[in-house]
C-alpha cells in the first residue's frame, strides 16, 4: 500500500453510473473505495453485493465508489462487458474503469495505490485521508463499524485519528 495519508487521484478512462468523480471533489464525505474485477469470485459473491448494500443506504455523508481494475483476462473484461455485468447484478454505485497500462498487467491506479489484488476496500475520512485498507472480503458488521466510526467523527477529527491497515 502507498505509504501516505492521501491517495493520488485514480486514473479512470470511463465512469459508469455517474458523471466523472474526483477524490478532491468528494472531500467532506466518508468514501468507501472498492476495487474489483467482474471475474473475481470473491468480488462477485461477497464484496460487490456488500458495497451495493452500503450504497443502498443512501447516506448523504457517504460515497461508495467502485474501481474496475483489470490485471488478468483483459480480452474479455471490456467496458461493454462491464456495463452488462453492472446492469445484470443491479450494481448502481459509481464505477470507474482503471486505465490499463501498456505492459498489459497491473493497471495504473492499482499500481499507483500499491494494491495487491481484488477485492480491496479502502476507506477515506472526510478530509480525504486513507484510514483503512483491506485486501479480501470483510464481514458486514466489521465494515459497518469502520464506516460508522468515520461517519461519527467531527470533520477535523480525522486529521489526528488513527489509521488502520488489514489484509485478508
């Protein structure tokens, strides 16, 4: 994971379910960033439904953002296929498509953020600081508690609050 308190802006080629978004434009909200691949079983079976459930709560101070970050099976994971996938699975939160790299492996944002795989969940506080990073699916209650704690913080409390990194 990138050793910094804020993430660089994602390098997105196209947005689905939303006009273009920026992390800077989301300041003031808690942001749940979720990186996934549509052919990742852990994403499809566990983490994407979880993110949709969080998004469906329609909390005004919380933004759920997906980033489709393809590092395998490039030939079938096209933007057109992703649009069908999102529609079929009724995923309505904003999804950005991570820019592929010319070498064909790790996409730009995934590499810049130092991510190891999918699914990965990143939580940003209201000031845009990275407060949580988890590789793999998390229990609903655990994720809910983490999001609730960030939502419960006063806007400036994030500057001094603890950060958390978990893997697995």
